[in-house]
C-alpha cells in the first residue's frame, strides 16, 4: 500500500491516504471490533 507508485517490480495498491486506508483495512480484517463496543463518557468537575 503506497500513496504514490514506486519504481519496483512488486504489486502495489495506490491509495490517496495510506493511514486511512490501513485503518479501514485493519478494521475489516479484524471484523470491525469498534462496531461492537459500548462507549460511555462521564465528565464533570
């Protein structure tokens, strides 16, 4: 996964933003664990 093509003779997936693409790919491979989480926030002084 690259943001710009490299001059190498290997398969490459060119994406506009590798950080976003890697996060999406990781979530898909892990079964999107954040979709099954309950998050609660408590604030105050």
